[in-house]
């Protein structure tokens, strides 16, 4: 059961990470990274962020780059949220492939109608 504080911090981290990735991907054309959901541990030390990456063909490569640069993303998050959080959580990134799954289901349904 998540507390109100955890939910509030999850929303804050999701908003700030989305803004960080928006600014970073503005330099690379044709790439879009959005944060679909964040979860934080009960002790507020670890945050899991689920990323939706377009184009999905390069998702593994982009997720690998983000994971390698997690320290710099955490630093930037600390600069933005340092006044609101005592401890900046360790960041772990995961791929949210729910949109690809939805597309696959749509393709299967379209084949059944044909």
C-alpha cells in the first residue's frame, strides 16, 4: 500500500524526468522518450521509471544509453528537486512496451476481420 507521500514523490519524479528527457531528446531528431509511470520504494531510496521510447526499433539502444547515464540524470533530478526531497533516489529505468503490445493486438484483430 502506497502512502500519499510516495504517490506525491512519484508524480514529482515522473514530471521532472519527463522534462529532462524532453530537453535531452530535443537535440536528436526523430527520437521521443516519455516517462509512462514511476514507482518509489517505501524508504524513498530507489525509484523505478518506465520509459516509452519512439521509435521502438531503437528502444534497447536508447534505454542502454539512458541506463549508462543514470548518474547524470540523477544529478539533474537532484538540481531540480533538491529543495523538495531530502534524498534523491537511485534511478532504475525499464522499458514500457505496452504501446507495442497494443499495436500487436490490433494487428491480430485486423487479420481476423480480413
